C-alpha cells in the first residue's frame, strides 16, 4: 500500500483477503491518509459468520458494501467488538444494515461525540448502531469454531480479546500497543492495567497462540512483539515511580524526564487527537497512590 502521487487529504484503502495461514478467516486491512501521508492503518477479521471488530469509519464504504453483498444474508451474522473506540466499531452500522448482524460489546457508549471535529475529518466518526452487552464466555460460529471471550482491560476499561479455537488465534484489538514504549493514552486508559493485560497475552504467546493485532495485522513473532512492549511500558512505570518517590510531583516534569521533549503534534493537538502523555503519567501516578511503588513487578 503506497500513497498515490499528489496531495490527498482523504485517500481510503481497503483490502479483503483470506491469507493461507489463517484457515479461511477473512482479514480486512484498511488505511487512510492524514494530510496526504498514509497514517491510519488497521485490521479486523471475519471468522465464519462472526466479525471481530469492524474498523474505522472512513475506509472505502463502496468496497465494503460490495463485499457484504456477496455474503449470504440468511446466515446468522454477528459482530464481536473488542472495545468501543471509533476505529473498531466504524463498520458496525454498515454491516448491521446490510446483514442484520447482532453486535456484542464489552462496553457501552451512547454516541461517538468524543471523536473531535478534526479527527472526524481525517479519521471518521462512527454512525450509531444497535448492540448488546457480551452475554457469554464462548461464542460458536455457524461452522463450529469457538470464540473465547478473554478480558484484557487497560487500553479501555473493559477491553476484551477473542481467541478462536481450535485455530488458537487471538484477535487482540488494541491490547498490544503500537509503539514499543507507549507514551500517549486516550482518556480513561489505565497504563498499569494495560501492562498487566500484556503479561497475560504473553502467557498465551509463549504457549503457541498466534496473534492478529488491530494495528499490526498477523503478528510474525508474538513473543518478541509483546516482550518489547512489556519492557518499554515497565520501564516507563518504574521511572515514573522513581521520580514520584524522589518527590517530583509535576506531571509535566515527570513527562520531560521520562519521555523527553513533547512532540509538536501531540503538544499542540493532544486534545483534538484524543491521546495525551500527561494522561499516561497521571494514570500511573493514580495506581502508585493506591498500591505502593512495586506494582510494575
Ligand atoms: Fe482503541
């Protein structure tokens, strides 16, 4: 996937394929441009009659609709969401309208007004859809595969991952952060809980579970990818803890020492982008207040 020549404020991409190694699981990859640069990139999947997540709202609707029209409307379509962020539920309405899919979510949201005007312009704001709260521990597809519901909180309060059996594949949503040393979080994100969930994912990876991540796609080396993030996030938690123990109370000062100078985009547009460094530090400090300084162990 490459940017086409010229300045494209809103270029959209969607690919739909069944990679050989995924045994008939459909992999959707979407991307978009941010001021002409390819920037937004994500994945969701379809396992028999069950979609897991549905991507960001701005991928090519025409291509997705054309694909949905090839599917048999009489099957019992479902969508399982990992969490209610806009880049995971953006196709829910379209899939629900076209196929009558039942949506199940671990979290509730009334609308998507938390998506700022600027984000909406580049990234999109989902149209609302009907949904139920997750109501079982295992969902069964119409071809007999089991989809286990595994809580992995932190990135959002009830973030959930799904393990497809017998394939032994976890679709991990946003449980594996994109950067190795996570710096920016969304409001309500719990840095320490996210680290604990990563450690839980590591146990699966070490025992041979394959991962499909919402922003890494099919992961080649899950143990390595997850370990890098455990190391990076543990380092951040420990350094914040050390600075707090040494009496540094300013979140800004702690940020400067742990992460260095603020990046222009985030320092200027943090609220608009819905991701901030000070929220990351504050969420660590909040945990520190309750549990003492050895919680990252
Ligand atoms: Fe997310």
